[in-house]
């Protein structure tokens, strides 16, 4: 029997495959399609303090090897989330991590304070790929000081698992990883989407109303893998790999490069069963290679 469990911070996940924020809703919408309890955990879509309608359509477009999106953090707000969604997690047999977003440090903190009263979640993933409205719209995740400050303040509020999701759209992602580690993060997840755009050559208009969006899917996997390998070599806390993971082999690449776990996102849009299939494919690989624990392959890449 293969041991698929992984420990990140103070939380033990039954396997290393989680769903990525923004691709699984709040976890309740897809329960009729797949067995969520077969997953290591789910990351909810990002929750802000106030409800957000998000960006105007069109805000999703397929590309040749992935997709662009500019959703704009559309969500029901933390009060409705707690009143309507969080109680559902009592029946879940898997870990639940809430993605948190905000426009100011205080916004992030208010969301965590509100959710902290509840016992049905296992931790937070802090989405720092958000513009700081108090600093002229500079994105939290590209600035060392702002990244440190938001994590420092949230860490004061909770002892739950604290994951920080990093943007790749920065000069040095490993420097930001080091900063949030020092500020108290238990783990970092990467990468968030790359900046991209698409143009309709017939109309000469951008295919997304907001012009630019976040690029995800198979096209970013080699880029994401390189970022994960870089960050794993610089920090001591666990790393969760994200970016273009659609098969068991994709996930195994991230684990071998140093990630302790992975998140599956865009692949779920095309095949809702993708995360569950990936769990099984990892298990088969381990059995075929006589490996007893999934943790044994983490960071085993041979560099010669």
C-alpha cells in the first residue's frame, strides 16, 4: 500500500493533489460531478470582504494551448460565504483551504478575521496577485515590502495553515518567496497566471474586454516548473506547484523538481475528473517503481 499523505505546515493531506483557486468554485458546485473526498484538498475561489461583480465580459478566451481569463475576483463576499457556503464543508472528507484576496492589507485581515470564527476550514491561501489601492494600484506580490507586510499582519490573526500564492510576473519570484517565508508563511504556492492577451484579427479588437488577462494551461507548464525549481532551492518551507498540470506525469515532474504537492486548475474545465485521475496516475507510478511514500520522490531530480 502506497502512502500518499503529505504534511504541509500543521495539516496532513490525504494525497498531494489539490484543486486550484478559481477553477472549482466554492467546492459545492462540482460535488455532483466528482468525488471531492478523493482529493487531497480544495482551494476555494478567492473571497474578498465585499462582494465583487468582477470584470465585464468577454472575460475568458481559449488559446492554442491554454486559456486567458480576466474574471476580476468575482465572488459573493465573505459574509455570504460564511453564511451560505462554509457550513457545507462539515460534510467534506477532504481539506478545505480558503483563498483570500483584498485591495488593502486591512481588507485581507478583515476576511481572515471573519472566517477565523469558523471551524470548518483548514487554512488560507493568500492571493497576493492583487493591486493595492492604497499604493496606487501596485500589485502586492511584486513588491517585497507589501508582500511581507500583508503576510505579517495575517499571521498575527491565525494559527491555521497559511499558504501564500505567488505571481510569476515579477523580477525575482524567489526573493518574494524568501520574504513571505520570513514573515510567517507555512507554504508558498506557485505560479499564479502569467500576463497575456489575444487579438481578434478580423475586428482588430482584444478578445478580452479588459485587454489583458491571466494565461493558464499546458502552455505555461515549463515556465511554472522552472519557477518551482528555483523557489524550492531558496526556501525551507514547502512549495505547492501550479501551472499546466493535466496528467499524472505533469504532477510528478513538479514533485520531482521539489514541490510537496500540486494544484490542478485549467485541466478541470476540460475534464472535471482530471484531478482524481492524476491522483490515481501518481499512485500507479509509485507502485510500479516500488516507492512506498509519495514524499520520497519530492526533490529527487538528478542534476549532473
